[in-house]
C-alpha cells in the first residue's frame, strides 16, 4: 500500500506533460510514467501471492497458483515463465523482480531528463 501511495503522489501524466511543455521531452516523461505504472501493477498483483494459497479440492494450503491466477498473470505480464507461475513463491519473486527492474529503468530515464 505504501508503494502505491508513493507512486500516486508523484503525479500524473497530464501534469507531467505540462511540465514537458516547459522543456522536458514528452516522450521520456511518458516513458518514465509507463515504467512506474508497470512497477505499481507488479507490486499490487504481488500481494496476492504472499503466503500459501488455499486448495478447495483438498481443503489444504498450497504453494500452487490457481488456473485463474496464472491466466491473469499471463495477460498482465506475458514475459513471466509459465513454469515459475505454478509456484506462488516463484511468482511473488518474479513480480518483485519486474517491479524492481521497472523502477530501475525509470530511475535511469529520469537521469537523462
């Protein structure tokens, strides 16, 4: 939640576009916000994979992701390895790596502004 709050206080693309009119390159500003947006999505989705899931067929906790979770992940992040998406723990790790990479890419782009 803290990450989402932090990203929300950064601003929005329309405000940044006004700043871009004052000399910042609009394409780079838009790219920075795209990186932040992807990081926010990865962080938000990752929270549902913390800890074990519940397998209703066996009435036990499990580290396996459900079919619907895997479908949702595939559509949001097609670059994720389908084998790794079978494990909640691996999925959490991969999503956090994506968020970290997107944040690192945004920081690199900000340095060029």
